[in-house]
DNA sequence: TTTCGCGCTGCAATCGATTGCTGAAGGTCA
DNA sequence: TGACCTTCAGCAATCGATTGCAGCGCGAAA
C-alpha cells in the first residue's frame, strides 16, 4: 500500500493541471525546480519576489500543501508537542478525569496559539521504557508530562539526555527536570487552617499520599494541625477513581462519627465525600465542613458549593507551554511554582 | 539545526557501543545491512530467526528505536489518528468544554487500545480550507471530527476524496460521510414528553438551533408539544459559553414568570439554568422542572441532581474509532445512530 | 568590449527506514 | 558429481522536502 487510502487524487473542478502529489509535480507544472518551489512555499533563502508569488498562487490554486512528514524528516522539527499522562497509580484511571481534562484543554489552547499540534498519549507505565519510547521515535519537538505519578526516577533518567521536557506536578528535591505546579504544602496548610479557624478539631485528610503532590498536601495538613492544641487528623488514602473512592469514603464515614472537617486532595474526591455525607444525613457545613483542592469548574456547581484551594490551571498551562518552547529554543529555564489560593464557599461557611 | 535538541547522545552506563542514531549505525554494529535490521525489528520479510533475535536483543540493549518519521514517509502510514474540533459557532468556545472532554477521553482510550496516537487539533474554521489543511499534510491515517458545527459542506467536499473520516454529530440528509450520533429528535421528544407528562405546559427550549444537533432536538421538542393541547413552547438560542449562557438565561427568566418546564440542549446549559433559577428562588422541581441532554458526570452531581437525556458517549467513542479503523482498512461502513435514553432525577421529580 | 559582482535558480546530497529484486550459500536428489 | 531449489541477506531505489554549493545571466564599472 504505497499511497495511503485517500491520497490526493481528487481535484477541484476546472483545475488546470492534475493535482500535484508532491513538490516535484508542482515544480514541473511551474517550470522550475523542486528547490525553487520549496523556497517559494517556505519563504526562505534567496528567491525573487516574482517567482515566489507565482508559485504560491499556483500552489493555492491547485490546492497543494507539502508533506509534513518529509519536511520533518529532513529538518528534524515536527511542529508537534507531546502531552503524556502516566497513569501509574490507577491502572483503570481514565483519561477523562475532570482535572486532567481541564488542564489539557488549557494546554491545547496554548499550543494551538503557537501553531503547533498536540500529540496525546496515555500510558500505563508498566515498564521503565514508557517515556523513552515516546521520546525516541522523534514525532514530537518536546513533551509535557502531566503528573509524575511515581515515575520521577524514570523521568529523571530521560531528562538527562532529553531536554525539551516539562512536568506538571510536585517540585521534588532530586528532580533534574523542569516542573510547574502549585505550592502544595502551602495549599494543604491553607485549607487546614481554614477548617481549624472555623472550629473544626477532628479532621480527616482524603487522598493517597504515595502520589507526590498529595504527600506534600498532607504535609501542609500536618503543619497546620501541629499549631493547634487538641486538633487531631486522620489520613484516608482514597483512590482516584470515583467508584473506588466512594467505597473507601463511605466505609470511613460510617466509623468516624466525631468527624467535623474534611480536607480532600481533589475536588473530585471532595464531591464524592460531599455526596456520601449528604446520603448519611450529615449536614454540610453545619455538622461537617469540607474543602477540596483544584477549584475546578465543578466546585462552583455543587450544592452547597465547594470550598477549595485554587490552582490556577490556566496560568499553569501557560507556564508549561512557555517553558517548553523556551527549552526547544535552547534557553535555560527554571521551574515555576504557583501560589495556591483559598476559595471559601458554602461547604465550609454557610451563606 | 540538523539534529533537534536532545538527540540521542546519551547512553546507558556500560553500553558496549555508542548509542546508534539510526538503523544504519545499528547495522554496522551488528555486522549486517540496514535492510536486515529493518526486517528484524519489523518482523517482516525473510529473515532467519537467529539473526532476528540477535538484532532485536542488540537494539534493546543499546536502547535503539527506529524513527517513526522515516517509516511514515516511506510507508505512508503514520500510526496516528487526528481528532479535530471545529469551533464554528463560538469563537471563544473552549476546548475544555466538559462534553467535548468526556467524549475525547473515551476516544483517546479507544485509540490507545489500538496502539495509535492521537493528534488533537482545535480549529476555528474561518476559511473553507481548515479541513483539507489538516488532511493533506499527511500526518494522520484518519480523522475524527467532533461536531459538524455549521461546516457540513466543507466536510462533504473533503469527504469526496478523503475517505478515512468519521464525524460525531447529527445525521444530516445530504451528508456523504459517516457519522455517529444520537437520535437527537427522539431524544428531544423523550425529554419534552417527560416534562409534559409531569404536567408542565409552559415550556422553554434552551439551545442554539443553528447547530445541527440542536435543531434536531428542537424538532423533537416541537413534535412532543404538538401532541398536547394547551402546551406552549418558547425557544431561547443560548450560547455555548457559560458566561454568555448565564446572561441569556437570566434575562429570559426574569421575563418568563409563567415558565414551568425547561429542556436544555446540554447539561452545561441546564446547570447554568438551574443556578439561575435557584438564584431567583424558584424551586426546582416544584416551580420549574428542568431536564438536560448528554447525561454527563456533572448531571449526577448537582443538587437537585439533573434529569437528562443520556447519550452513551462511551459507545459512541467506540463506534467512531471502530468505523474509522474499518475505513482505514478499506471497508465500506455505515453511519451509526445511538438510542438516547431518558434519565430521571431530582430536577424533574422530587425524591 | 571585457571583467567583476550579485542575485537567482538548479543540482544533488541528505534525512532514516522500507522493500523488490538479485544472488550467494547450502541442501537435496538423481 | 552436477543440476536445481530454497533460504536468507544485501544492493539500491524510493518516500518528499530541504539546503549547501555551483553556476548562469545580466548589469555595471573600467
């Protein structure tokens, strides 16, 4: 199958010549060499304005566009950025998780702004090759990795020889790659202090601390607890998948009847918890106050609306893409840490 | 910049030879020709098992993977599927719309299952070239278009000569391309009949009927109304962007004080309407009943939970991808129409 | 009129993998 | 021992665009 299905056999009605399949065809039609056509279309090198415009007009009339594959092969540039989600923790986790989708949306917009395309890969890292496999095959000019998961070592080892790489997630002490993420510890502290300031003393942290971001938030939770006498905090390592999470949380709530405050490490988990609470006729925020993390669109839509620690994902996406393109251009770039912000709504404070 | 940043200069500690940059290098190291290496790695053609395994082992040891660009150029296959969202109606519409993201998530999963990659493009079709530009440059083996928007003509004209193309959206009478979508008219009818059966008589349809899917739902709305004496229905062409939608809806609600039932053409719009109603102290479902369309995850999470017309997006994604791969394989394929399903929750019926 | 210079264009190599065809090596059979 | 077949590997062309270098032609200066 030398020509893939489709090809370019179609032609506009009334086109003068057969639709050119490649730059050579067009060159023949125009009566010049392929080199000239290439220069005309790319606008590079020495070429007379007359010739350039003539060839461009012809190309547009015959509806010809040069092959990106061939150009990429020759130039080594692809015009494509890879976005990759390693789902290390939850094999069944879905790419359609709202947090991920929101961030992806912003990233897609920013990448599109620069005229690049976005190659999306979801990988379940069951072997340490997952990243180099993506990097090596040369289909992208750079990669954005969303969430280290538990794969920081692998990322480090690839980052050693592959520069154009940015990671969304926690800033880890031993990382040699650039990352963009919130100050998770501070965020955790803010959330917890908020609960404490409202009088909560029997707190719970919902989230799996084997994920680096979550661990940092948990540290912030503990920081805040240490400052208040009589306050206690339990940790429930909730799964990320909604069904599992509901089960985990329901079991916990049935036992924890003294509970008066919940800090959930994501809005998704918080909302699940909210539902579990309401199902059990425990009033929010009167009996139990609950605060999430991320401040996704969802948070505003629940009843009561969810308090949360806002991560500015739009700014984060901007930073990720900006850093990546700088790296591609060869600049030295620093990691970025975003300031989280407390957003208070009805799930912690009644109207 | 002949070698893009990064390259493959890195080597594993203790690797015997320098890391091969291409198949030729590896061939030299292995003492065979490039052709043999190619056959060994691809597993094609005549090659002895001994040689094949030896070369594979060597490749894996030296961490070599052949260039996808070069392979694509030669074979005409890319291992990539394009997913493209034409945002014809709302220039400012965001790719991170929950409906789109949900569908994209499922599609991404299905495509990944087949070992393909997903090239995501968001385009604002300001000229009729937008699609052929994507198709021509030969970076994908096929394309999934999410939503015709108002671009059915353009899609038709490309479909005439480019076969591997599937569209999510309305089935239109004059389309020559394959589409996957719900029976929107039936869905609209189900939703409206539901409202009518609960006693609603002053109905409103929220949605912009210049979008084909929406128009079909509106037809279903009218079908149902026709059957009931004394029932009236207004149409409010709400924008898709949340801010605009809120404004549109708020203005309408302030005037329409007799309103007792709303059919919104998406859950997003329904939720916006729900909020606008609650802001105005109009009880849902007692004063006004409201039903959405899509049955996204969101719908379950509002209070009261949103009744909706379920589109099975998971099945839809499956069908889209299945059809696309069949087309790529050269099969003749038919369009698919999914059966929508009424999902009743608290926004139309109190517990 | 000759020479030099400059602006364009073409030639041909190149990016890296694939694949049809050729032919060498080794085995089989008469 | 010789003819013939099978198996496997290499040669070289190919995909389509890019780009360093060579060279042509024309105008200007001497």
